[in-house]
């Protein structure tokens, strides 16, 4: 309850700041919609010349595309402040988080949320609804609950990877390029991983497992694999990534040197 109350206070203050720059919020949200729409346009152009990609129709690939947007959008909404950790470490402003009687990681994460992420989330939901309709998919309470659980857990794949890579800034001082490279790999998961070389398939399944939050969930909805297979591996990998991210974060805090005079 204490952490929930603190989150409410931080959220209220952040909303006050956003209300001062409403146009920035709208521009940011529509910018994300436009960026994703450009990717969809590229996909439609490809399918003007082919009927299937790695055995998947355009509607099946759009299903993967839609599912990939949801955990990415939720992570962007709630945990995007981790992108600022490298700058915070370089400037020495990490001190203020260490001086407060609140968990440093918790207060750092809740300090800011990104409402322009609603652009990704709304587009993902709309695309998912349209695609499932075109595939004549019958949505039941069971598979809806399965999809929601995958999306929620998949969100923490993004968060854990951001925490892991951003925490290296305690040693590197600027881990932003590493974060960017890791995050951009998620763009590959908007398409079937079968179209990529074996190395990329292994990378996205076992090392940077973005395939677990788009490709395999789509296979689950299409009836190609069982829900237990997807969720058991997703929970295991996500748990490992979270533990690894927290370990590096804690080690990094001990290595933190603040700034000189």
C-alpha cells in the first residue's frame, strides 16, 4: 500500500507537468502511430509481389505485428525512464535517489511515464482485432486470458533487458548505444523468425528472447503450439532476465562514484 501511495503521488505530479505541454503529448502519440503505420505500409508493399512469407499469409504476419506492439507499448508507458539512467549516472544525479528512504530502483522507474505509448498500444489492439476478424478466429475467455498473460509477462522481457543494459552505465558511463542495439532487435520479431539466419533465430529465442512475445504467441493463437509450451518458457526466461538485471543493478549501485567537485 505504501508503494502504491507513492506511485500515485509521482503519477499526479507527472500528469501536472504533462498538462502544461499537451501538444507535445499529442505529437508524440501520433508520431508513434505514424512510425508503426510506415512499417505496416512496407509490409503491404512486400505482399503485392508475394502470397506468403515463410509459409505465413499477410494476416498471420499482421497478427505477429499486432502482438509485438502490446508488450512493447506497455513497457514504454510504465518503464521508459530506464532510458535516462546512463545520463543520470554521468551527471551524478543518482545521488538523490540514494538519499531518499525509498527503494532507488522503484522511485527511478515511477518518476516518469510516457503517455505517448498509448499510440503503440491502441494501434496494437486495433490491428489485433481486425486481424483476428480476417482470420475468422473465435476469441474465447480461455485464449483471451492466455494472450493477456503472455502480453503482461512479455512486457517484463523488455523491462528486464533495459534494466540489464542500462545498469552497465555504472561502469561504461554511457550504455545508451548498448540499450539501443538490444532494443532495436525487437523490430525483427514483427516478422516470422524463420526468414532469418539460424544465428538470428537462436539469438531471438534464447538470448534476447523477443520471439517469445510475438512469434510464438501468434503460433499459439493459430493453434500451432500449446499455451503451456509458450508460457512455461516465457516465465522461465523472463525470471532469469529479471534476476540478472537486478543483480547488475545492485552491483552497479555499489560501483557508483557520483561526481567530483
